[in-house]
C-alpha cells in the first residue's frame, strides 16, 4: 500500500472528466459534420473551438502535475492519459477538417457506424473518468472499449473494400480514404486511453 504523507490533489479527477467531456462534444460535432444539410464551415469552426478547449484542459493537467507534490497515481501515467485523451480529440478534429477542406458532400454509408462507435466510446470514457478515484468497475470500461474498437476495425475494412471496388473515382478514393483513416485513428486512440486506464488500475490495485 502506498503511504501518503500529504493529501492527494483530487482535482486531477475533475480535469480528466473535463477532458473526456470534450470528447463527447467532439464526437457530436463529428456526427453533425457527416450528416446532410448542415453548415460544414460552421461545424468546423465549433470543432476548432472544442479542440482548443480540450488543449487547455490538457495543459491544465500538465501544469497541475508539474506543480503538485503528491499525485493520485504515477506522474508518467498522468502524462500518458492526458496525452491519449488529447490525441482522440486531435483525430476527430482532423476528420472534420478534412471533410471541409476536401469539400466532401457524401461519405460511404459505413462511416455512420464508425461515428456511432466513436460517440459510444466518448460516452463510456466520460462515464469512466470519475471512477479513477475509486478504481471501481473500470474493467467493464476497457473491455467494452476493446469490443467497440474491434467493431470499428470491421467497419474500416468494409469501407476500404468499398472504396477500392471501382465505384469511386481515383481522386475521390484518396479523399475519402484520408477521412475514414482519421476516424479509424480516433477509435484506435480511444483504445489507447482504455489501455492506459487498465494499466493504472492494475498498478493501483
């Protein structure tokens, strides 16, 4: 058992919850971006603002860990978790930005499942972060994220097969491939977050 000579700064838990809530917002904006009839420029601007807010939370975590004597768990794990959460937001922001820059008006139908996976991952991560304080029931979190990541992989492979089926023009294939790879990258980044949470839980148990 770890001896605690000073009270642990519990604000880390609030900051990780804040970071995860940014991902919920980001996944909602991503869903809007890939839906018909929305102003893509306006959604992209809102995503940039959300990404900036997520960066500020990440910076707050880093500043906190650098100025706190006793942290709730290993400093290296705090850095890794903060960075992984930030990576998810960056990948979702990239997907939104590419849709705008490439002037994409329609995406393969299977991307809907990718976005649904991302939204569910975001919701689960936001629900899990407060449990870092007690380390309770977190195994259910990383198991479900892993299952969702496998679902996302299957969707990704189906999308690639569709893109290279000959139905799309070569330039369109390149554009769409970039976007679906960003979506896949965001799903993979969520799995990295879950893996770090698992590592932390194992160390703290």
